[in-house]
């Protein structure tokens, strides 16, 4: 079945450091890929998405490129801020999975001032 | 536009009891999904409803059930509660074109924190 694997956290960075959170997936169809973010005490919210191979999703300085050849969708940001501290979830949905959204385990990010 | 609302926000129950959680989706959204979030298992898909029909179900026992009303509001019920049911239950709504969820963003509520003693 479909699955998503994310790098384990927590990830601790200093402000203005470069961020990469790795995400790889397994899917039998042609999935859409997402990154969601969960701030403390809140529900998840969409950060960015990509719906086909080689698409790049971007938002708030975050980027991720849909790489079909490596089945990856790594999240990157050039300069993190304290306000980026949150839990980040990689997710996919596709037709063969009945359109269910499958989430990775989440990666907690701490950014120090 | 109001976001997804979930009630109650916090709930404490004892083993063997049952519980009903409520979710009001964003106005106009016809798809509602439920997830269980725990530190050990992450987000686990429970079920998805579209226009009052359950279209998908995750790998949870029959004690977990749900329904959707004609106004798209949804409820989930857990009977015979167990300690392991303690979790944050998240509801998400979306507005798929022709019911197709592929590539469609989900909007999440803040969740209901259920504690089973």
C-alpha cells in the first residue's frame, strides 16, 4: 500500500540556518504530494503541494520538488526563523489509495534565536 | 469564511464509556475526513465522508464509527472506550471537484483532545 517516510526529529537549528526535511514515498499510482505544518495547539494547515512530477511547490520561503525518479519530496528553506518552529508532515493522496491522504510521522522543528 | 470547528475541544472519559465528537466543515465543503493523532502512531486515517456517504475507511476496529448529515456536518462515535483511544482527533474538510480528492487541499480543525482514564 501507499506510505510516506519522513526523517525523524526533532531537528534543532539556529535562526537563519538552512533547513532540509527529507520525505520519500511509496505509491502504486501517480500521487499528489503535500507538506502540512502544525503549530502548537493548532490543527494542520497546508504549506505547499505538487500534483505531478517535476512540479515545485512553494510558500512562505519553503520549497519542495516532486521527484518521481527518486520518489521524494524534500522540504527546504534557505533561512529559518523562530516562528517556523512547528511539526511538519509530508503526505500523499492518489486514486489507487481511494484518494485517502496518507501522512508521514511528522518532523518536529525547533529554531533557536 | 469560518474555518473547520470541532466540539468539544477537550474530553475526559473512563474505560467502557462511549463518546461522540462533532465536526462542522467550512461552508460549501462536502468532504469530511477524520484522523487520529497520537505521539507514537502519528496521523492515522479513520474515515472519509462525501455527501453523507462513507467512501473510505481506515484500519480501525468497528468501535469507531461516523456519519455525515445533509448539511455536511459530521460526527464520529467511539464505543467501549479503551485507554489506547486517548488521542487528538482531527477533522478535515475539503471541496473536491466532482468528488475527486486528488491534489485537493484539506482544511483541518483544531481537534478534540480525548483522554480515557
